[in-house]
């Protein structure tokens, strides 16, 4: 027999999980390794991306 999966509408708590932290400035910054060199400045940069809301932050070296 096949497994039956329960489908239900996600609650408000599950739907907006993590968004309130970012709204108050508590981001979860992760280093984005795809782009490490800034062509306009000609410098190495570190790009941080929030894993919850995908906001980016750049730090030049």
C-alpha cells in the first residue's frame, strides 16, 4: 500500500518563521562564495547573504 501524506495549510507561525528576526536586525549571515572579486573596485570582497531573507552585505578587504 502507498503511504498517505497529510496535506494541510501551514499556520501563521510556520509561514512567517524567521522573518521577525530579520525585521529587527538579527540576520543569519552566511558567506556567499560564488562572487569574491569586485570588478569596479578591483578588490577582493566578501559577500554575506542572510540565509533567512536573502539580504546581502559586502565587506571589502
